[in-house]
């Protein structure tokens, strides 16, 4: 990649990031289609959706992604993954695709194209899976770990939960009697399946940040079930299931943290 191509690639990353921020801001401030993102979510009531406070993680995600956007402008260290032109171009292109999918998903969601929103969300999840596997298998500098792996790990963690929630909303939209009559059972199954997927991903990628993002999401589900303005303890089986999932996720994250410090110590 020559200097001109590299410059345009960095510029496109920046522009697409700003567009993504603008789309998300419009969804909240205008809001798009006369409803906030939360109001759309509330129109598909289900027992898996987390409490509203949990969605504050988006501010963290966009801040971390902003760090990546700024970081990619600087000359990379010799050992940085961005120093390799092929990998640098691939990461930038994947970021651009993920950001476009993020914005398009929001439009589909706000305008109640729930079927389409599931397809877009799955595409976004696949892109983030690829990015995170790429970063997990790469040799990263300390700055790469902070400005590359951390942002996309947290993003991936939240989108994992968002995908499950999106599919759940899709099923609610279809008014399946079997689903509606067995919401507690299905929610417990979804929580356990989510736990299995998340646990495997944390261990496979040695990704503590991913685990913490999903831990926060599961806490949001617990919070909504316990809160007086949520489900107010109406579903004790779900509360018990989420609580067990939280303990298991916390143990796995602590285990990975211990392994991380052991690896770090062995290198020194």
C-alpha cells in the first residue's frame, strides 16, 4: 500500500466512524422514526433484555473505538500489527465494514425492520469474530493491546449479547404461541446457551475484556429482573439462572487473569 492509499484508508476509517457516531446520536436525539432505541426494544418485551443502565456500555465502546481511529493515524512501531501493510489494511477494512453494519442495523431497528436487523446483526457479529480471532492469534505490542484488542474485545462481547437479544426480539415479533407460553423456559435455555458460547470464546481467545463485557450484560439482565421498575422478582428461576451464570463467568475471567499474569511473568 503506497502512502496515498494508506492516507485514504485512514481517512475513510475516520469518516465512517464519525458517520456511525452521527447515526447513533440521531437515534437518541431526534429520535429516528419518533422512538429511541430503548423504546423500540421495549416494544418487544422479553425476559432476556437487560436493564436500560446496561446500555451505557455503548459510550465506552465508542470511546475505545475512537482510540483506535486516532491510533491508526500514528506511525506504528516496528512490531505492531499495523506495521504490516496487509494486516493493517485488513483491520481498517474490517472496521469500516463493521461500522457500516452498525449504522445500517440501527436504521433497520429504528424503522422496525426486525427481520432485516437480525441478518445485519449476524453479519456484524461474524466480522467481529474474524477481527478478534485475528488479533488473538497475532503478536501485539502494548499499544496494540490497548488501542486494538481492547476496543474490539469489548465491542465483540457486547454484540454477542446484542445478537441474542435481537434474535429474541425477532421471535417475539413473530408472536409464536409456543414461545409466549414458555418464556421462562426459553429464557433459561438462552441464558445457558449464551454462557456456553461466551465461556468457550473467553478461553479460546484468552480474552478477559470480552468476558467482562458479557458479565456486564448478564448483570443488566439480573438487575432488570430484580428492579421494582423491571420484572420485580417475578421470575425467581431466571434470577437464579442468571446469578449462577454470573458466578461462572466471573470465575472464568479470574482464571484467565491469573493465566495472563503467569504468562507475563514467564516472559520476564
